[in-house]
C-alpha cells in the first residue's frame, strides 16, 4: 500500500477560502435583512391587532349603551 498524503496547491486553497468568505458574508447580510423584515412585519401586525381590538371595544360599548351611530349619507 502506498500511503501518499494529498496535497492541494496554495492558490487553489486560497481561492476556496476567499469564496467561502464571500458566501459567509452574503449569508450574514441575508440573515440581518431577514431579521429586519421580521421585526418590521411584527410591528405592523401588532399595530393591526391593536386597531382591531380598539374597534371591537368601541362596538361593544355602543352595543351595551344601546346608542348607534348612523353614517352621514348626503348626496351632493
């Protein structure tokens, strides 16, 4: 059996390492962008839910008091 150690030329190794560095940098930026999008989406969703909760509360108060508003439907 011939036990030969595999060798990789220096420029091939450096090229592979540079490519991996670029890939890792791109993935890091994509992760940051995904987190920013997630946070913005979460803020928008929380505002929407709060607005729906307020509208529901207003409707319940109007129903409890027996006072109803009619929209102003005037024709100009």
